[in-house]
C-alpha cells in the first residue's frame, strides 16, 4: 500500500501550524511543522518531502524566497501557499513559481485536503517520470554493451557476459514497462478507464519496444555463430517479455 505522503508545514502562527498539522496526520500524512523559512530550508536539506505548505509572510520569506529556492532545494516538490493577507502582488508572483495552490486564511480544510491530494499526485507523477527516464537510460546503456559484445564475436567473452546481462537487463527492461504503467495509473487516478498514454503508442516506449525487437533479431541472426545456452535463453526470455507487453 502506497504511503499518502510526507508534508512540510512552515508557518509562524503556532495555532494554525499545530492544528493543521494534526488534521493532516489524521488523514494519514506524515507532517513536520516549522515556524519560519530558515527552519524549513534546513528540513528540506535533511529530509525528503512530497509537499511544502508555507505561509507567505512568515519570517525569512517576505518576498517568497523559500518558494524561489524550492526547485534547488527539493526538485519536483510542489508548494501550497497560505496567507491571511492576500494581495494581487503575491498572487501574481505565485503563478510564476512551483505553486500548486494559493489559499487565504481561515483555511477551509476540505479544500486544503483536495489541494494536498492533487499536489502530491503531481509530485508522484514527477518522480515516476524521473524514475522511468533513468531506467530507460540504463536500458540503453546495457543494449549498447551487449551490442559491443556481439561485435567482438569472442566466444569466451560472450558466454561469460551474457548470464550477468540476462539477469540485470531483463530486470531493468521489465521495471521500465512497470514504471510506465504506474505513470498511467497516476494520470488516471487508478481508474479502469482508457489510459492517458497507451503503453505501446507512447513515443519513448515505442522506441524501447523497437530496440527490444531489434535485439531479438540480432540474437536470432547470430545464434549460429555463438552456440551458447545463455544466448538461446536470452532470446527466449526477451521474446516472452515482448509478448507480455503487447498483451498489456
């Protein structure tokens, strides 16, 4: 079961901070509370958060310095701004920053809950995209490695390398497809509706699938040159993976 998320609440109004933090914890969130921007910066450096809720006028944040630094301090973490003194200037500035919502005190907690859920969904999406990109880069590097092994046509080197490649690469390829399915789940809120991004029509995944098919083709062509049990096993498992993906 996925954890609801971890929130950093920064506000110099202790009553608001304590009561809101407790309400968020009752909703299942982990919530740390700090009284000013300086303490918030230290927390962001020390811990990983899914969302920052920050007061605009608290100490250390007169010109939204904390929010302006948020991208550097915690990449991908959105912010919800709250204030008892709304102004056109602060609203305009908020639009230009990684702000998921702008709320005026006294806060309607039901509205805050909706904004928090949407903001954390945004953070999860960002993280899922980052993870998928990383896996695809790893997969590409591993494909290049096996291509170099095939080019060398050294039986001893090939046989020794394939077994390790088999376990590591197939794990990353499978995980990459899983990551993209997770992306679809986030975008559709887990509902059983048409996927926002069809797995095989997504440009990046289409490229991955084509590369996988090409690898299978190369292994088939070279099977007579490398009579290796590992080679045959690799080709079969890749073919099974392709069939599984096409059924998804």
